């Protein structure tokens, strides 16, 4: 995909560089000569009609809505959603890493694999600890810095928040009676 097709005619102070893309979105580095400086953004992949689908824009919007639940230590945290020159872009905090699907194309040294696997499990644990379910975990939605072993999750366009009642197990009464540690609340009875 050409950068010019993403940014329209382009401002004289703006430069856009496509870092990678998958089937749903493009990740770009935006350079500006103003006070904002370098920024990174996701933008939906354009369809044959020169416009992204409404669903792809809604996914970026949903990802932005979850920004307060995401932590930059384990997620590519959205900063803002902007519409410029007819394009919707999700600006995110980004310092390093590349999609995991690029890293797993070649055999990986076992130590590096284990460091990334542990980091991914920790990121998912933190996500679930915030009451979120991702719903689209795949290598393209995991950024990894192979040198440091750091992992960040992205692609929260279909993620959802858990309801408080969903955190408690809903066990059948026959099983509850057999579990000595189960202490049903009035709500569970």
C-alpha cells in the first residue's frame, strides 16, 4: 500500500511511512514538523472502493474507547482517534516491537521463544485482571521486541469488558455441594 493513498495529498509538513500491514489495518509512522513530532497510528485497510469499511472504523473506535483500561507496559495504548484528509487514524503509544507473526516465520531459539511466551502470558493475565477479554488473540495482534523479550497486545477492536457477575463461577448445585471450599452467596442460590 502506498503511503500517499493513506494520507491523501499530504501536507507539506507531514510524512507518512507504512511500517507494516495485515488484512485489517495498516500501522504507520507519522512525522510532523510541528510540536507533536513523531506519532504512530493504525488506519483501516482500504477496500477496492477507496474507503475502509464501517466495521473497520468501528473497530478502531472500540479500541480507542478501551484506552483507560489499557496499560502501556503490556498494550499498545491508544492516545487519540483522528480524522484527517478523509482518513480515520488511531494514534497509539509506541516505542518498539514488531508483529509476532513476522518473528515466527523462522525457527526461533528456545530461550527467546520462552521469554516471549512468558511475556505474552503475563500480558494476557494483566488484560484479564483489568476485566477485559481480547477476543482476537493472534500473532498479528501481538507486538514483540525480540531483543528485550517485551510484548504488547494490540487489536482490541472486538474486545469486551467482563460484567462483575461474569467473574464468579456459575457452578451447578450438584457440584457446589461436593466442593468443600465453595461458599455460595445469596446471589448464587
